C-alpha cells in the first residue's frame, strides 16, 4: 500500500517525515529494515497527525476564549472606528477584538483619536503583555499610526517603581474585566482613585511640556491595591510616556 504523504503534510512536515523515516534503514537485515521502516513511518505519521490536531485545538481554544459578551461589546465598539482606522489597525493586528475603548485628543491633533484594549494573544511576544495589548491610534497630520503602548512605556522602566508595567485585568465567564480611566478630569480629589495624598507626584509637568491638552489614560495595575499607571502621548518623543504612577502595597 502506498501512502501519499501530501494528503497529510505540508511541505515542511513532509520533509521532516522523510528525514525521520529514511534514517532508520540500517537496522537489522534488508527485510527487517524495510519492515521496521514501515512501522516507524506509521508511528511517525501518527505522532505528526496528533501534534497537528493538538495545534489546531489550541488555536480553537484561543479563539473561543472570549465570551459572547466580549464579542457583543466588540461589535458595538468597532462601530466607532472609521474605515481608515480599521485598515490601519488591521495591518498590525489582523482579526483583532476590541475589549476597551477610550476616545479623545491624545496628541493635540484636530480630531478624536483612540486608545484601545486589543485582544490578540498570538502577537504577545513578552509574557507580561499576555493576551491584551494597549494600543493608541494616533493621527500624525497625514495618516493614522498604531502605537503599542506596552512597548513604548518600556523605555520608562528606569523611572517606574514597578516592572513590568502591566495592565491588571481578568477573564471569566462574564467576559473581560479591566479598569481604565479615560481622562483624569474627576481625579486627584479627596475621594478619587488617583491622589497626591500618598506622596506620588507626576514624572513631568504637562503644562511645561506643552501637553496640557493631551488627554491622559490610566490603567489599573493591581486587583487588590489602588495602583495605577497613567500615560500621555508626547508628539515630541513620538510615543506614549509614563506620566504618573500610583504603586503601593498597603
């Protein structure tokens, strides 16, 4: 019986199959070697097919990790993006899902921009970025740009009192949950989450940097303590910068 490997393998898998099966022909006599080759070939075939199935299942689990509520929220949030914004974002994050959205003037441009929480596990290169990316869609005067906030604030790790500077969020049967403050208009008062009373101060003065009109965005960094990282987009630096941090353990 002749097995057509191309029915089961892509070219890379077929090459691996041949290397493994044809490297075993020196065992025993001629007939014994042929019999062993056939047995080993069949065994390797089962292994490769099994691995392919597991990989496919892993992909399915990844895609199914979001709840119906998450998919519903995505369907509503994506309506707020223009066709140009969708095209730009899809170029970096194909098949993305929006979990959080904050709209505002982040760079001082003449139009509203976006800061998003994007679900895209396969693009998470560092463990602390995990499955959700913090992403800015910024207008540069001519076109939309994608700014991966997680990558950009890594440049501020020397001033940060905690590292990695990760967004604290959870997934459960009710869907995604992660606190994000879209602006700070109601903050730094007696009963607000963000406060100067604990001794925390901004890393730089927004007014002196000419960023007073650039909307800050804050992300909760702990599910127990009232800890936050706040970022601001700086056109001069061409990136989001860590502006304020509230990091305490008591």
